[in-house]
């Protein structure tokens, strides 16, 4: 684990997170869709821990949920992510 992630509370596999985009099913404008895809891609393709391929975070909703999601998609997205979260530090 990279040094910057040692004190994070949770982790989720970057590949698992990447597939979370399948939970986004509502209709979005082209701009919103691009923002959602970019948000997920930034975490799954760039901001993951390079030593073990996990994404480390402290607050699921503030860090890993795209702000453009509708309430229904937000709920589905969070429910999906919660299944893959592991506690690292309490």
C-alpha cells in the first residue's frame, strides 16, 4: 500500500469500482454523462493505489459517488459499492 493510503478507513477494488458504472441507468445529458464517466475513470484508472490496485478512501459518498447522479442512480450506485468495501482502519 502506498504511504498516502495508510490512514484511509476503507478500500475497494479498482476493477469492482470501474464496473459500478453499470448501476447508472437513468437518462443524462451528454455533458453529465461525460462527467460521470470521467469521474469513475479517474478513480478506477488513475487514482487507485499502484501497489495493490485498490482505491482507498474515507467517505464513500463524498469521494466516490459522482455528484451528477440522480437520487435513484445514487442509491443503486452506493448499494453496489457497499458490497465491495473493505474496512482497513477503524
